C-alpha cells in the first residue's frame, strides 16, 4: 500500500505549514509506509494577479474579503488534475492524505483522509464574526461537499472537532491530539537554568505583530522600574517592526531546514524564561506547544481552542486579558514568583510530552487500516 500525501508545499521543505508536511511524511516513512508527496501547486501568475486585485479591494472595504486565489473555483478545478493523476496511477488499496479541507476533490477509487486545522466556515463563525459574502459562501459550499465525502476527517483541535461534529453529517470526524514539531528527543531543561533566565521569547509571523508590540510596551514600563528583562522576537522581520531598543532582538524567520538557524531557534527555546504570544483570537499554537516541550510556560490570551485543548491551562501558562495592566502584572509574576514559575515550567513540559509524533502516527496508522 502506498500513501499519496497531498500538500500545498513540498513535504521536503521543513518550513511549510508549521513543519507538519515535512514531519508527517518522514514519520510515516519511518513507520514503514511508502509515501509519495503530491504538491498542489498554485499557478503563480494567476495567484499573483488575483490576489493583487483582492488586496486592492480590501484597501477600500471595511469588511475585508478572505476570498483569495486558493478559494476560487479556478484553483479548485486545477487541483482536480492532481486527482486525475492519482486516480490513474494509484492502486485500489492506496490511501490519499490531504493537507487541509479545500483541495483536491475526493477520489472515490481510493480511501481519503483530510487533515487540517479548521474548515473555512469556522473562520467566519469564530474569528471574523460575520456572514460570508456570496463568493466566500460558494467556496464554503465546495469545501463542505469535500468534507462530507471524505472517508475520514481529522482536526488538530478539540474545539474545532466539536464544531465539525455539530455542522457536518460525516460520521468519521476525529480529533487525535496534536504534536510537538521537534524531530529529536530532548530531555527536560534544568528548571534552575530557566529560573536564571531574564529573556522572554515571542514566536509569531507578521499576523501576530500586535502581540509583539504590546510585549515591547509592557517590558518598557518594567525596565523603567529596574527590571532587567530582554525580549527575543522570532518570525517578524526588522523592517516590519522598526524599533531600536538594545534589549529587543528581532531574529526574523528562523528556518529549521538550515542547520545554523535550527540550532539558534532551539537555543532560544532552551534559554527563555517563557514563550509568549498574546495576540487575540489565535496565537501560533504549534510554536507554543513546541516552547512547552522545552520547559517554557506560555504567556497568552485565552481562546476557545487553547482552553479546550489544555484542561489545566492555569497550571502551564500566564494568562492576560484586555485590562490595561494585565500584561504588565503577568510579566512581573513570571520573574518574581519563583515557586509558581517552577511548577508551571515542569507542568508545561509534562503536558507537551503527551502530544508526540509517534503517538499521532500510530493513530493515523490505525485509521489508515480501518477506513
């Protein structure tokens, strides 16, 4: 049996979709499966032209559209060509695993598993809090049809699982846990090393920049009172955040596919006091879970998926809200309450260890053989 793994970027590219395609392919192969990666290429000229037009419209509209090229019927149709290739080349007992819920169309000849964060309609109900436009609704309808036709649908979050079970007729929707995106075993960091650290590590791309900015503002206030706190920012470019403080280091994106950058990223995780991303609604879950694996409590705002994922959230995190001094006081607690910090550090590591790739792959393997 062969697994055809359809991903939006090459599974040989470490940085694609939070490292998941790379690690999923490698872990499946380590389990003994033959995996062929089908890259669902987007036609670059079409994508550039359509998205440029969409961004121009968004500059003029208050309610910005999410209807970019990858949601169009044209892209949906072109990904159908990949389905035809699989249909012709695959044996009947081969299995297709698809990254995301949108493409390509389901192939009835082969069992199909969809793996993603959340469906398109979830974004409107839980993040945007608005009704979709007519174009967005058509894309939702296409995606919903594919979800209903899949032999199995996997989401990485329990809150999304509850949403999907309530919104779809498909009886084969699963939450199998999540995974720490680390490709090696690592013993817990000595908590005394963490307690001696005066560094906060923020991880997040440009969409999380508001969280980074409020961290800078809160730490500035604390430094004026004599607290020697330093901030490392990973994922945001210096040009996106033009600040000039000697206590802020902006590292840009660190690519784990490049050994020197991978080593630098893990050194930052080992030497941080906490990993932070306080952006509202969503805050780079995979990076937070990875930070916890390196014995870092997390500094966050709560959102439904995190609160349902970790039942003991207060034991592993420092939680802030929208009150003016909430973040300021949370950072003070991180550096002043040593016994509380030690417990949270140990709990963070313990909570993350449950979510291993080995465990997830065993669940996937069981599903592949049962569907």
